[in-house]
C-alpha cells in the first residue's frame, strides 16, 4: 500500500476534506497555493468549499458508499467538521491516512471525553460533572455549585444545546429542555475575557502556536477577534503553553484551536477544543506570512511547519446574517477593510456569511474606540466593542 510512502505529499496530490463549509473553502484555497488539489465530501450541492475545490463527492457523512468513493479518490483525509460518526471515521481510516487521527476527533466530539482528557493532561477547566439523570443533576449542582451551565455532551456549537442555570429553581426546566441527551454540568465562569490559541503540530512532533487572541461573542456567535489579545504577558504565556501541551498530549498531526476563559484572578481555563481551523484564526490569512489554513495543510501533507508569526496586528469581524450582509457594498467601498465572503446563497439570521479583517502596524492595535472607527460601516455592529466600552474592568486588561 502507498500508505507510508505518501508523505510529504508531493504537489498535485489530493487532500480529501470531510465537510463543505467555509473552513473547507479557506483550506482548499490555501492548499491550491501549495499546489494541492482538494476533494470535498459534503451532502450540500452548492457548498462553500465545493465551489473552490477540484472535486466533490456528494453524499451523507454516514453513507458507506459515499465514504468509500471519497476515500478512493484522495491521498489523505482531513476534516473541517467534527461531527462525523465513529463508524464513518473508522471506515475512512481503514482506507486512507486520516489526519488528525480519529482518536483526536473522538476526544473533541464529546465534552466529557474532552474534559477528562484535559484534566488528565494537567490542563485546568471549569469544575464539571457528568449528568445522567434528574437526581444526577442535583448531585452535580451540589458538587460544582450554581450558577452553572448545563450542556449536551455532543453536537453543541455556537451556544446551541446549553442552558444557564442561575439557581436551584431552574434545574427542572433546564433538565427538561436538554434531556434525554447525555449532559454535563459546568460551573459558570465569571470570566474577564475569552481567548483562544491556534496551534499546529507536524508529523515530526514539532509544534507552533499563533499569538493569543481575544474573542468577543454576540448571541453566542463569534463577533470579533482581536489579535493580539490585550492581556498580561503572563496570561499570554500560560495560554500558549496550554495549547502546545494539548497538541502534544493528543499526539496531534494537524491544527487545533483551544478556546479558553481568563478569570478575573488571571487563571486560564480551557472551555473547548476544535482540532481543525477555527473562526478565531481567520485573521491569520491577512496578518501572517503563513495562515492557520496553510499550517493546517502543511501538517496534513507532512510538510515542515514555518513559524506562526504575524506581521501585523489585526481585528477580524464576522459578517453574520442579513443585517451585516446588507452592508456589503459599504464594506467593499471602505478603505482598509479586507473582505472575505463564503459563497453562501441565503443570508439567514445567525448564519456566518463572511468576515472582514482590518490590519494595524505590529504593536499598534488601538483601544475599543479606535477599533470601532477602523471598522467603518461595521462600527455600530461590533457589539463586542460596545460591551468593552461599557465594561471598565475588561479594559483594565488592556496593556
Ligand atoms: P461553548 O458552546 O462551550 O463554546 O460555549 C459558548 C459560549 O458560552 C462560550 O464562548 C462562553 O461565552 C459561554 N460559556 C460556555 N460555557 C461557559 C461557562 N462554564 N461559564 C461561563 N460562560 C460559558
């Protein structure tokens, strides 16, 4: 079999990507620059990734025929989407090298497996307990304390499948809302800010990490990323070390986003892992010599990783739903805004349609008012910034 001989993948070989979304699209664009073809597996006829890829297999992620046809057409398989069934993963892994390894995906697909792995690797998280029944929720609440956040263990994203529980009176309703799915209760973290680090690790075990960024959400959807995060140097060092430790402990070959909370006491707690490119790394396309997508492709293809340095500071603002898409003509006309659209036909509320990046000289990321001004037509849509302007203790973190 060609299984061992394939790496480093020579130019013109084919990377198979499971998932047809914008992460696959931007990965395919980066892969094309390195001379690779991408082949997408997606059930969607008009997918963002399919539009820019060399080939597409249209099929369900659980369909053995589609999976086998897809695997036969590619040299290596990767994912831009994590919710592939275990059986699907095993089928792919039996046919072609899969990077990251299926075990990494299994860990990140399930919040309990993920938190157990993290704590086992000495990485701190919010306190948590698995919840198997209504009585189990009472025990979990007693153990982690309230307020807490009850989450489904699988298939949650952008705040879906989770309920904030402020007091014991809300336990019944939250449980009724999310059960019978497997659940986990986490202690509520009164965070000063949310940050993330994207790390890549090659087949030689060498890992690199981009600078720590701050993420501001609106309605649970990422709104703004500030690169670098305006946090203390010590916090930045802790976050970076955690991301590299996670990549190492997973024996990752690929890319991983580690989402973290910074508590008001300066502790860094991991919230979630995503072993693929991440929305909070889109700024790297414009602000780094090699973006998260290039590092991802290089790791999957078995190439050496360049340093994850940035040449500019940056702010990334997502374009979500019809209200922000309506500003597209103004965005195109605004000096300094770098536009990215994902090729989605319909701008439904809450749907990520694209993003813009604004660059600043290295070390020149302005404060909230400066950022808002630099976003031009999007200034008033940057809800994360209004929050920052109103919350003096968040600003205390600014250097
Ligand atoms: P998740 O789906 O776990 O990424 O959560 C989505 C968002 O909900 C996070 O980015 C936080 O803003 C918030 N959140 C999730 N878990 C907690 C927690 N334990 N404490 C406080 N906020 C949380």
